[in-house]
């Protein structure tokens, strides 16, 4: 019984982490495209793979999508420079 509860708990944690990572990655892709286009003046059709979501700091947005957007925007601007 304890093993099945443990398995269900681990499975639900992994599933919820995957959902948050998906929102983070959607925001990252959009932010990267915007940041790169701001620096270069044209869009980059190559978008790097989504990084593992970093832990949020005190001033980071609460939304995973917005957090991913900010991370992607910074990386896109840096690589477009």
C-alpha cells in the first residue's frame, strides 16, 4: 500500500513538473524570437532548445510562461548582439 502511494506521488510530481516546463518553454521560445529580432532587426529561424527552468528569484514573474519569456528575451538579445 505504501509503495503504491509513493509511486502515485512521484508520478504526479513528475507530471506537474512537465506541465510547468512546457509553459516555461513556450515563453522562452517567444521571448528568444523577440529579443533576437530586437537586436538584429530580423527574426532568427533557429531557436535553441529550451533550458531547464532556473529557480525563480525575488523579482522574477510568478507565471512560468512570463519567467520563460524573460529568460528567452535576455538570451535572444545577447546572441543577437
